[in-house]
């Protein structure tokens, strides 16, 4: 690498470095939402299933998957699988960190209703919203 290229790479790294923690960062980790919701619903966090996978929260009535808004579609499959493994009703807690995430809530529930899927849904937002 020539000295000019090296200098440019260093300058770019210095400019971009402060932004790296923000890119893809969440206000709170998924586990925070799991613990809060699961405690309120008297559930078991990270319940170990027979095949060694883990259900995010198992209550007396539901096997619940937690996911952030953009992963709404993935949450459907996981919730249905947890339900299959436990015999409990599938549930999804969709985490909406910002107002623009509401579109994911609509996509999730529209899909569930259209296909008449046996999934209950709940929404969570950060405590400051």
C-alpha cells in the first residue's frame, strides 16, 4: 500500500470509528425484553426443548418467540416450531424500537390473520417510548 493510500485508510477509519457502535446497535438487547415480559407472565426464560433448541419464553399456555421488528417473518416460523415442540400455543413478542417499526407489526398480524395461523402476538417498546 502506498503512503497516500495508507493515509487515506487511516483518515477513513478515524472518521467512521465513532459510528461503528451505533450501526446495528439496539437500544436494549432482546434478552432484556424476554426477562421483563416472561417475568410478568410467570414464564421460563430460554426453556430448553427436547432437541436442545431454546424457546425464548415458555408460559403455562404459550411458547413465545421474541424478535425485533425487521425479523417479523422469521419469528413466525420459530414460534410455530416452539409450539410444535411444547404442545403450547405459539406466541410472538415483536419488539418495536422506533415508530417506523410499526409497519412490521402490521405485516406480522396481517400475515397471521390471512393464513389463520394459531399465533398470538404482543408488542413491546423500549421503556423510554
